[in-house]
């Protein structure tokens, strides 16, 4: 079984907590003082046999001064559901749901899996998983979270999330519940089983079994009273077009661990978190500058003004990667892009720093020059792609590759929309290709058409603009690694390496080596070109510490310094 990296001590958060356990411990303390006599250095908390410390007030925490304030976040994201099992991967839905609900396990920003609602044991062959309830896990209505709640939530989430259904639910051959544990037996190993179960974005959020039973087969959560989670906050207002309000859950029990990112302890410092919805970017900017919001975006033309009034600029490393894919569909086999020497010529010609500066409007802090389908913190990360004629802007080498290819002056169409990541990159990139003798031109379409056309190999484009987010594990990266929809790149070697990554344990040496071979193949074949990683830029009031790590923004540990 895999050893767990976490501290089993759990502390009870919130301002005031009233429970039978608290009363019992208080009574025991009174009796103890009466029996032994009161001493000046007597500790104010007692540890139960399960190493659980019960704390009656946030003043007992290390940073009691952080527990205050109403955090108002400016957002354009309009939530589509109140049912957290139906978030559909939309940020507008999980940005509030991840604060209200918790998962059984959670993935850190470096890809390690930690207990959150449950402890776990996962067999080396990936065929059995045992989940055991951690102590002191409560729903916001005070009811304890049970293993039956966990099992029912896993089953219901599988009905609405096809990837989780395929990687977990469909593989179950036996489910055995004993006391406060459940053991799942799977028919085969799947590399995404644990990561989908522990994704902070859901949809495998823990709900009450009684509610799930009440909803039935096709029922959906539509009332505030039905939104009962075990997270740091409760949902107290849901008007998705205007405002979503979360209020601190004073029954919440932080799980202490050495995890990072979403796996770090969650404290719920702010009294409330308010998502103020405004789809007009100019209006949101004006609100930030006027002090109506504490955290949000600023349009580029007003960023200088925002900094003059004292707003802080925050660079969020969330792994968004602008790139181009070559149309390698078999129907396009007569096209020059089908020749890898031509693709190598394109790669050699491109100056990635100039492209990223264009995308980020000359903000040198707004990007990193790291071509990789996985995050730098991932155990899979390597520099193979970076070290293979990437970002060399070598016109002479590009011309040599071009001469070795079957290119005969054909017009190469670079499909893009007006998106900054797409159009600005295309303007700079096309000029670089022209400079080495490639007759490239921009095929500019509206955003809706671009989304459709880039996924259709018959629409006349040779190069397609793309943007995708890096992953912690390669098999979860559907654009660069596992999918073919971006450029329809496929061959036997690629399939062989993918099969190894799918069938061997995530993080194992065999899996890591298979990914390295995949990267070597991609460096040789050049099915896509990754320009680098762009930062997401936000602004905040100076007294707000956003206080988060990783690629997914969360707010339970954000706090005001005054």
C-alpha cells in the first residue's frame, strides 16, 4: 500500500463551536482541575484518543487576526447550476462549489494525493482502493459525514461526469462497506482514477446520502436549503447573473497536512466571499479602481491607472499555454505541413519570446518560456522539448529544413480568431515565417467559427491556433498528449507510449520513462509548437493577501491584513 503524506492532527475551525464532544471535553477538564488543582500553565485544549484537538474559537489559531472581512471578487463568469455534481468543468460553477463542498481526497499542486474527507489505501496494482472516514468531518448543518455519504456521492457524480464514469464507476467490480470504510475493487487499472476522484474542481463533491436519495434518479439541486456541503463556506445567496455569496461555515474542521495548493489546510479566513458578477470588462475595471471590489481583472488600457491608485498586480501561474497545431489529418496528406521537415522549419523560425511578449502586451513578467504539456512541479516534467531547436529563431536553419521539405511556395493558412492569444501570436508568427520564405497568411474568423473550424480538418486551414492548460499527469492532458483533435497526429510509436502511461502506475519509473520517450517523439515529429506559458493577471487591493499556490484559484485562505 502507498504511504500517506499527511499530519493526522485535525483542528476545529470557526468562531464558536457547540457539540456534544466539546461539552464532554469541557466537563472532563473541570473534573480534572478539581481533582489535581489548578496550575498556571495548564493547557486550554485537550487531545482526544484519536489525536483530534478541539478548539472553541478562531482566537486559538496561529493567526487569529486573519479571521475577518468580506471578500468581494469581480467576475464575468455566470454560474449555470446550483448542483455541484453538474458543474460540467465550468469555472463559473466550481469557483463557488469548491468552497462549499469537499472531495474524499485532494490533489496538491505538485500532484500528490492527500486525505481530505477520507484516509486512503491504494494498492500497488491500482485494483483496490480503500477509503476510511477521517474523524470530525461535518456537514454545514452539523450532521457528521459518513462513509455512506461518500459512496452515494461518488455514484451520483458518475452519472453526470463521463470521464469519471469511465475511469472509476465503470471499472468497479465490487464495493464493500465495513464500519466507516469502503473498499472498491476495480477490473483494471486506470491512470486517471485517483486524480478525477481528488480534483478540487469536482464533480466528485461529498453530499448527504439522504438528499441524494430524495433527489432520485434525475433530480437536480435547485434550492439553497439543498446545498449542504462539508467545506469552509456555506452558500447563502445564489443569483448567478448578479451575485453569489458564501458565508464561513463555523462547523468546519481544517485538516492539517503538509500538502501544498488545494491540499494545504483550509481555514476560511474571510467572513464572507462574494462573487460579484459583471460581464462588462470596462465596468468591472471601473469598479476595481473605485474600490467596489477587492480582487478582479483590469483591462489593459487601465492597468497603469489601477497601479497608480495602489492596486496590486498579481501573476497567477495557472498553466495556460498558447500554441499552434499542424493539420496532420490524412485528408491533408498532400499539404506541405505533412512533411516534418517543413514543421521543423516553422519551429526553427519562431522567436517564442517575441510571440509571448506580443500576447502579454510587452509584460516581461507575464509569461515563462517553458514548452511542456505538464506543470513544472509534476514528476513527469522534463526539458526535452525545450532543448530541441525550440525558441532559437534561427533563419538559416529554418531555410535548410525548408529546402529539405516538399514545400513549393504554397500558401499556408494560419487559422485564428481575434483572441489575444490567437491573433497577436499569428501576426508575429506569420511575419517570422514570411522572413524565411514561407508564404503564410492569417485566416481570421470570428470566435464561434474558430472553435468549430479548428476541430474540423476539412475547413482549409494548415495551422490552427490553440490554447490549452497544462496537467499534472500526461494522461490528463487531452490536447498535447492523449487527444488528436488538435492536429490529428497519430502513429504507432505514439500509441505505444500512451498505452504504457495508461496501464502503469502514475508516477512510476516506467510511466515517467514512457512520457520521456513520448516527448522525444514529439520533438522529432513536431505535431504542435508550444509558445510558452502565459500568466493570468489579476489585481487586488493592497491589504488583501490572495495566499494560494498552484494552477487553480481558491479563496479559503485569502485574508485581509487590516
